[in-house]
């Protein structure tokens, strides 16, 4: 399920704990006509502490925690920061059909971690880069860097003001280097930036925002 995540709305999942605790959420069984190794789980997460992280795994029996096999873990970047995470199951070797999310909290205070916009789908063949950030800002320029997903050597960068649509803007540049510097920006203007991978001619990944 998905919905717009605003300050006053409830998330799909909330993990809460006092002191050192664990909590487990189990998703509905993956249908037999889907290969677990072909799937991607994406979601948004935020927490009031950076002392909690999530472990995503697979279970063969939802009533037996001993069947939980970890696949990947994700960490909070900083408290109250909304971060998008992606989990791929291409290296999973078991026969389980239940994806489960385990929260692991180590601390001395009450905590909560919210998960929203859970999407389980077939993983794309061209994966999006991650970690887009501005590493240097000038009066009329910005230098962006990111983490490639597949060792790709070319990307497209889109930018615009306000809540622009990267698929509609004309401000798209091909970047053959990482980091990449955009010039010709207007001083005092707030911009948004996106990057996507060019895996082959005409084959692009999804956009990753700053």
C-alpha cells in the first residue's frame, strides 16, 4: 500500500520499542508464480533515533522465527530524515516465500521507526544510482556526486525549480563523469536535482532525487 507521507498521517508500519527490543513484521506470502530472486522491495523509512535499523529477510514459516534468513539491512541516515531504501533478493538461496522486516533497537530511550510506501515488484534490469548529493556549491554552479548501481559509465541529470517533473523538464544533461558540475544556475534560486543511469542506448533507470 502507498500514500503521500505527510507529518500528520499514519505510516503503513510503525516499529516501537523501549530500551533494547526487536519487532518483526511479516508481509503476505509471495505468490508461487513469482521468483523471489527477481523481486525488489522498496520503501520509505524515518525514525526519531539513529540507534535502530531494519533487517530484511525471508521466512519459510511465518510462525517460526528460526526460519528467518537475513538478506540485507538498512540504517537510519539521521533522525527524522525520510530516506528511500531498496532491497534486492537476487542472492537469496533459500526456499522461503514470506518477506519479513525485523527492527533491531539498541538504546536507553523510547524509539519508533516508521515505514511507508512499501512496494514489492519485479526488479528492473537497469538499476538506479543512489546517494545523489551536492558536494560543492558555487554562486552559479553545483557539483553533484552519486553511487552507481551497475558500474555504468553514463548518466542523465535533470534539474528544475520547485516540484518539477524530471520526465518533463528540458533541463537534462548527459554526464560522463562522476562527480559532475552543472553551470549556468541562477544565484538565490532553489533547485531540485535528479540522476538516472544510462545502461545502454535508450535504456534508462528510474530517477533518483537529491
